[in-house]
């Protein structure tokens, strides 16, 4: 019984890490999903649509990281960071909202936790974008 509890806690932790990682890449994932749906709708099939979607997701992140690294005007870098971080912040907010659904009875505290979680995931997305841009040069 104790082993099952330990395994359950480890699985919950792993799912939180996975959800956090996916939330920080929300914009490339959304673009990849849109391209995948378009490719499938135009007759590419499952395999072709998956390949096109993976390529589009990787290319969109690479382009964002490259632009973030090459742009020198601070206002353009801030705008690009906001474009990348906004979907991640929304995904982080939704993630915390779903996790705290039954755990936090007060709606005020639930909103505070959700806003804090969204802000942290958005900040983490900007940090990952900056780290990826810095490692390419």
C-alpha cells in the first residue's frame, strides 16, 4: 500500500513537470496544431500531417528564438517576449485553475493562485526563450 502511495505521488509530480513544460511551449504547440489540422484537412493523411506539424512547431520556436537573439531594439524584444509568453501564461492559469478546482474552497484565493501560476509560467517561457536564443549564438 505504501509503495502505491509513493508511486502515485511520483506520477503526480511527473505529470506536473510535463504540464509545466508543455505550458511554456504553448505558442509553438498552438502553431503546430493549427498546421497539423490544415495539413490533414488538405489530404496529407495522419503521418504527413504529423510530420508537417512537428516541423512547423520546431521551426516556429527556432524562428522566435532567432528573432529574440538578433533583435537589438528593447521594445521589439519585449513585444516578441510577450507574444511568446502570453499563451504560456494563459495555459499556466488554466493548469492551476484545473488543479486547484476542489482543493481551494475560497474563490478569491483560487484566483490569486491561478494568477500567480500564470505569471510564473509566462516568466518561465520568457526565460526559456532567452536561454534558447543565447545558446544559438
